[in-house]
C-alpha cells in the first residue's frame, strides 16, 4: 500500500502560500515566547512580528547562519532540557559541530517528513529497505531514515556503511527492494558482484535513494556518476535526496526525476544572492530555510550554505510544490581557479570517469598572491604518467582548467578520508585562510 501524497502538496499555489503564511505567523509567535536567541534578535532589530504577515515579509528579518548556531547553540533551544529525548549533531564539515535537541513531537515530525519523502521514490508498505548509513554517533539522517521507513510500514535492514561483502550477504539473505546508499558506493557493490559471480541485475534491488552525492546536472540530466552506474545496472532506479540536520526536512525526487520535492507543511524555502536578496525561481543562489512544526530548535531564515535553484512548475506526479535542484556545491567551498568558478562536486564527478581512481581527496589552498590552487590526491593501484595526462586532458576538455594531480597508495588516501570521529568521508579539504 502506497503512502498518500499529503493533500496540501496537491493544492494550488495560492492555497499552499496561504497555508505557509499561517504557519509562519504561528512560528514567529512561538519564537517570541520560547526562543532566547530570537527574542534577542527581535529586540535588537526592533522587529514587530505582527508586521510579518506574508512570505515576502520574511525579507524584513535578518538571516541566521551556521556561525550563529555555533556561538549561541543553547540559546536556540525552546524547551526545557528535560523535554529533549534525542540529541543530534551536525557533522562539523565547516566548523565545530552544532547540537540539536529533539522532543517527542520532533521525532514524530521527523518520521512523517521521511515517510512522505521516501514515498516520493516509491517506497511503501511491504518494501524492504537496506539502510547503508550509520544510525549512531548522534547522526540525524540515519535515525530519520529508520523512523520514516517504520512510519511507512516498510521493513528495515540496518547494515551500516561500507563492506561490499557484508552488503551483498544481506541483500541475498533479506531481499531488499530499495537501498539507501551513497551512489559512488554502488560502483563498489557492482565491482564486488562482478568479481564474485553475483547476478546483481536480477537481484531483489529495484531502486536506490542516493545520499551524500548528486546524481544530476542542473537541467536534471544524469551526471557522469549516474551514467556510470546506469551503464552497468540499467534496471536500477536512482532517486536523489537532499537534507541537513538544520532543516529536519528532506527533499527527494519522484519518478519524474525533476528535483527534490518541497514539503510546504514542514519548511519555507528561499534562494538568496550574495547580498541576501531573494532570487526568482530558476536562478542559482543560497538555499535559506525556515522550519515549520519544530518544537525543540526551530530556525528562522537559516542560510544553509548550499547553492541550488528552485523550480515552481507543477510536477507530473501530481504535486504542485516547489522542486529543489541538485546542489551545485557549498557556498563557502566555491573555488575561483584561473578565472573559472568551480565547486567540488563538479571535480568529483569528473573523477568517477576513471576506473583506475580508487579514491581521492581534493585540497584547496591559497598561493602567495592569494588566488586558489587545487591539488587532487588520487589513490590508485595503477598510477602512471599516462593516466595523469589522461585525467588532465579530461579536466581541460570539460572545465578548461587543469588542477595539480598527485598519486598516492590507496590505503594512504583511505586513512585520510576518514579522520578520527568523522561520520562520512572527507573528500574536500580547504586550507585557505579566508573562506569565500
């Protein structure tokens, strides 16, 4: 039995707008009463919340940043500590981790969020979902997937990340219909299956909800990583999903594969330029969100740092909600290299073209004239000058620039990818003294 599309997501744009404006007014009143941080922000900026009636009025309010969360973490909490039933934290990719306290109501909201999100990808009651991500280490995503799958009435196989042999043993034992996995890891699953005589194309797996890496270009066409997977396993359906701990909300593709669906009952989205001005639909900018229905630590106009575009045309699936494009990259990770603007995901995508590239790390630094330099450290069992030249030519053809390339033993890069305490691989390291 499939999970029904929430009624609000099929209503007209005007109805969705009115619904969100009502929820926004409720949120502002809640923050005024409960949030030490936003109480201070409203006083400091002489903000009369009764003047914020429409979505356009959000522009009158200051934005909140990751730096604010790091500096005033506890002040964002709107409930007594004894009301917190789960503590989650960000991964700390761009600074020290931020802790989020979730109440019982927040966990119910998280379950609902993930259920309606995963249902976009077709997961429903009766499916078996193999979860290839950690559920421990205060990781909200793993917990959210678990709660959402349970809410859908599907079955869960909690196998964790990595180890292709263990993953295939589980697939062959429990016959999952869907995986939740990092897409580049699928290539390792395929490689293991081919070496060990596993008929992966006729396995139980029919779809993968892909986390942590993008699958598509900005026009929603497949990127190189997706092409590589589909070349090997054409029967597989790949669905992109995007979320963050701060948002407590997930955007997942439906069968149309035209962007992650926005859930207006859970979140308000804006896309802003460098000066903080709202951008029209279809233009690239920084995703800025306002959470709805969060009890413990709601956020108002939080700048995520992720560069996306929003699309407002109705989807063939019946939803009339906004759709979020693939993430181009993190705003703070933007690279200006020899007159070309780049984001790490674009570099990563090109590296997937080469089977000889087992793993890699991209390092950015500033030279003596304070311009960006790119070093790609590649772990390969077959390093050669010919391979280096082939990779360089590929970058030249696709991006018009060639980064510095160095080869290392695969084990050396593997150790660097997973520094102590890290929950996910650190493929990008920024050594610049001033982050753009």
